[in-house]
């Protein structure tokens, strides 16, 4: 009976050692994978930071160029034009009784620029 217990204990111990070794190997693989992923992430971040730095430098150069161009060009002056809208004579409206004898274009205008129309019966 004692020999059976010893044999069982040895078997259990061997199985436990094999399990520990398997777990250690699995943890090693996971740690290595995690380290590779972390290195890859750091490389990607470094590449992004480098690109952002290059873009910042490019934008800074463009702003400096724009500032130099603005310094070299004369300041803009407002343009004031004295244009008046053309006065186009409108023919008198046949319903406008009081304005029939007036010269074309002398009748009162509606705010939209059209001849005023008289209400019928007034």
C-alpha cells in the first residue's frame, strides 16, 4: 500500500511539474508578444510624432511666407464707387388715371422700383 501511495505521489508531482512548466512557457510567450506589441506601439507613436512635427514645421513655414508676402504688398484700400442705379423710364400703367398726362419715368415708384398701381375705384 505504501508503494502505491508513493507511486501515486510521484505521478502527481510529475504532472504538477509538467503543468508548471507549460504555464511558465505560456507566460513567457505572452510576455514576449506583449513586449513586441509595446515596441510596435512605441514605434508607431514615434512615427506619428515625427509626422506631426514635420507638418508643424511646414505650417510654420507657410505662415512665415504669408507674413512676408503681406509685408511686401501695399495695404488694401477700400473702393468707393459713386455709381447710381440707372434710371430706366417705365411706361405708365393703363390703370393709373392720375399719371396719364405725365412724361414717362416721372410717376411715383413702388418700393421695389415698379410703378405704383392705383386700387380700382379710388
